[in-house]
C-alpha cells in the first residue's frame, strides 16, 4: 500500500473478517531537541459502523501508541465542512490549534515553485 520507507503506519479496525475502519499515521520529529509528534493523516470508519465506538477505539489505540513511542502530542486535520467529524474530535478532547495555519501547494503553484519560476 505504501513505499516501505514512507514510515506510514496503517491501523485497521475489524469485526470478524470485515475491516470496519482504518487510520494512517506517522511519527514526526520536528527537531532533535523535541520528542515526536504522532500525526494522523487519515481516519475512516465505514458508514454502517459509525456511532458504534469504532472511531473512538481507533483513536484510543493511536493515543496509546503515541505514549508508547514517547510522543508528547497527537495531531490531525479535519475539514471544516464535516461537522460530524468535528463534533467527534471535540468530544474526544481535541482542541483547535489557533496558532497554526495549514498551507499547501497544488497544481500550477506547485509546478512554479519546483521549476524555480
């Protein structure tokens, strides 16, 4: 699924032989002076398995993993247009970080930067 050097951890939730949810995450090390930060890139629970504790179980597993790896923080992004996800994350104790702005490059702006224009 991923390049073996990607460092991406894939966590699956199962019910019998069915995968009911999954998460992809990485441990980031911002500098040698700081401990790691576990960042969740994706969290998905199948539509029919939502509101049954699957998402919370995945998040709890990831939180334990973060502590086992001596990470001091756990982070993730959520789309503003997904109120259900935002309610879920806030119910877990997640807080919005007003100190960070999420930037990205896409398409032409990515190509321009890469080519030195």
